[in-house]
């Protein structure tokens, strides 16, 4: 096939046409756009499409290969599920922001060069921020601005790296980079990518912004930005040891915060860091099995994390809060939401028969295969924290536990939201039962069988005994209505402290300096002026006057030969001229 | 609603569920001990019920350390940032 319609195009054009439609036609159109994109991805053949030339650089809009396709598949499926979940929203702008966001993410996936990638990369940041702002609360507006500033910073790192890379190699082609060849340009690009993947310590934008987004917007946000970053890391930086280490650190860091957080969406947001950590670690380990695992885990993760955000969003939508300390006993009022949330929770925890089991274990097994037992142990520790926080803590304290103090008169959310959750839950189950469907999409051939005895035993021991510890220590885990600090403190409170430091130390110093200048500086200036004046009168004026008198004398001489007194004026003029000149200078 | 009835029924049988859970845990450990270990290369594969011990210790420490650090200096009032 020679021509192919880029799936992003459907989203961009669809977003622009959306405001022209009304009523049911609009709702149908919102669902039709992702379906058209799914058809476009299904029809794609491997190859290079949409080559263009700009300022002497060759750009590629459509690089279709196995690595970009596995992400594209899950992106368009997720776009459909997200659009279905958000179908009840009335504002066109919200749907348009979602479409521009998904379109930009797809544009970034298929980009074959850094320039094209950069344009869509920025497009993602600028469209997704509206999904935060549309919540229309003061906190969301502020969080949105911080989100945007942080991503602009990341974009600048990427841009600086890209320019230096062009200077170094004379090309902007986006291909795999060998760790041995990497220097400043590559590491700057890596830092820009790592920021979007929420790699420590560039992660704080994520738990800051996502929990402040709209109920529907968070479902989109949790899927695309971090996973696009995982894709570009897998494309460009597989085998970078620093990613293996930082990714593993992320997995444990994320679950530690998920254990102590109170707001369900903050638990889930921190947990994204943990899950993306697995993928980053997989990319860092860099073997075919590990990169396969990263791609498979991204695929599975997008679905179950979206499902969890849908569940948490439904709770927020129906009860007005997502804070565990104010929830409890919801199973009576929102039974379907509970079932779908639990499917998401067992999927993310890696229960056999659900998607996490067949994807996460690929990365853990890859670490095991490479003899990296410490990495493997840390990844399994994060697995414990996953089941503990997202699986047990949230499920227990939101849906069971003590009845909330204020009676919750909630019920299950609107039909479109239930359908979206149901379909997503079904996919999580299908991937778990038929992993070959997912493995067939992966970039490298798969020789991995998740359902073997050793792995089943390992997974079941970890899950069951985590359950036992939860049962014994459940009181310790009671959610507290608190806010936990993170590194965003440095730019949220640190800047305020700097302002105080400015007011208390720098400003008084400035005043003191002013005083010093007024007393000492001005006195010196006056003295200097006096001296200049004396010099002016005695030395300069003498010279000038002397010259003038000479001219006058000369004039008197001339006068005798002339009638009129013009020469006197010339002398006077000269005198005035020098006097003015002196004053001005 | 059926789901509600099932949950209420299970809640009423909490004591039996507890016994079933403990039996299940015991069975898991037993199974791991009986598992063939011909291609075990590393200590995580060789030690009997390694992941049981790992989960017990890991989960306990994860709760203790996370909550400990939170109480030590991470936890602030909900409106800390205003």
C-alpha cells in the first residue's frame, strides 16, 4: 500500500469539526473519530510515509514499524474508551482538547525525526493542560500552570539536545543510540524524555497535576504522556544502564507514596510513577525480552490504569470526593463501579488471568534471565506495594471498611461511564487469558510463557502473603487526611521562602546600600562637583576667556577695518558655545 | 442486586473465609516446597518459599518505613499549599 491516512489526522480534523455538530450527531461523531483511527491503524503496513523537507532537514510523519504499532494500537483503543467515558460532558472544548492530545501523541509515535517529534511533543503538553483547567477550580488552574511550565522546561531540554545533536551529527533522524556514543546532546534529549516519563527527580508534575484534572480528563492524561515517553525511550535509549536503575527506583518510590496517600487519584498518580518505572527499567535492561516487556506492560498498563482512574473518577463524580478518609462502605451504593475497579486492581497487581500477570512478569523475568537478582527483588517489592496500596488499601477503605461519617447517597455513574469501564475491564481479562494476542504485537519475537509453575508460585506467594500482612496491619494503613510533601515543595514553597529571604535579607541590604550611597556617595559627588567648578572657573574659563579675549582683540583690530560690531558677537558666541559645551559634557 | 447479596453472604461467613485463607496460604508454601528446581540458578530460586518470606518481610517494612517517613516529616496539613 502506497498511501496511508495518519490516524492523528482524524483526531485533528475531528476536533475542528466537532463544534459544528449538535445533539446526538455530536455524540456519535465523538465515538466515530476514534473508530476511524482504529481502522487507520488496522490498515497500516510497515514502511515510511509522509516524508517532507524543511530548512534542509528531512522530516518523517509516518514511520510504521512493530514498535510504533504496538503503542498505536493501545492509543487508539484507549482514545475510544476515553471518549466513551467522557461522552456525557457538554463542553466542546474538553472533547477537542482530548482529541488534540491523542492526535499529538499519535503524531509523536509515528515521527521519524526529532523535529517532527518535538512539534507533537509540545502539542501534547499544550492540549493536555486544558483537561486540567476544565475542572475550573482554583487548585486546578494553578496545577495546570505548574504542569505547563514543567513541560515547557522538559521541551527546552529536548530542544537544546536536538540542536546540539544536529550540530554533532548533521542529521535529525530519530534512531537508536548506543550508550557508548552518547554525550551531552544525547543526554539532554534523554533528560527531556525522562521528564515526561516522570523519572525521579523530574516526576513531581505528575502527582501534582493528574489528581487536579477533570474526572474524564484524568483518564486521558494517565494513558498518553508517560507512555509516549516510554516509547521514545525504547526507540532511542534502550540498554542505558541509568534507566534500569532509575526505573527500579521509581517502582519502589511510587508505591511508598501510594501507601501513605489519602486521595484515591493521588494514590493512582503516584502509582503511575511506579508502573512506568517497570517500563523504564525494562528499556534500561535493553534485551529483546525486556523491551518486549516494556511495550507489553505499557499496553496492559494503559488499559488497567485508565480503568482505575475511571473507577476513582466515578466515585469523585458521584460522591464529590475521592478522599479515602471520607469514604467507606460504597459497595452498597456503587456495586458495578466496585467490580470494575477490582478488575483493574487485580490486573495491576498481577493476578493470574489478568493483564498485569502476563506483562509485568516479562520485565521481572528479563531481569532474572540477565542475573540481575537485586533489580528483580526490588521490582517484586514494588509488586507487593502495588497490591497493598491500589489493590487492598483503596478497595478496602473506599468500598468496604467503616461507613463514611457523612452518609453517601451515591449510586453507580451514568451508562456511558459504566460501559467504558466494562469494556476496559473485559480487555484486561482477555489479555490475561489470551496473552498471545498481545505478544503477537510486540517488537521482538516472544518465547515467553507466563503460565509456568515457578512463576505462578512466585506470584501467588507474593500476593497472598501481602494479603496476610494487610489483614494483620490494616489499622496501621488507615488513610489520614494529610498532605505529603514531595520535591515539588522546592518550587511551590521554596520560591515563597526565597521571596521571604528577599524581603528580609536582600531588601534591607539594598536599603543599607542606598543609605551608604546617599551619605558617602553623594558627599563625594558634591565635593567632586565643587572641585570641577573651581577647575572650570580657574583653568578652563581662563583658557576660554583668554581665547575669547584674543578673538575680541582680534575683533577690535578687525573692527577698526570694519563698520558694524559683528566681531564682538562672534567672540561672545564662541564663549557661549564653549560654556554650553562644558555644561553639557 | 446479586452482587450485594453475595458480598453480604461472604461477610456473614467471615470466620470460615479466614480459615480458608489460612489453608490456602499453607497450601501455597507446601506447593513451592514440592516444586521441581532443576534449573534454579540463583538464591531466589533455591530457597524454599523464598517469596513467602520476601512478601512478609517486604510488606511489613514497606508499611513501617513509608508510614514512618510520612509521620517524621512528609505529612502536613491538607491545606499546606493553601
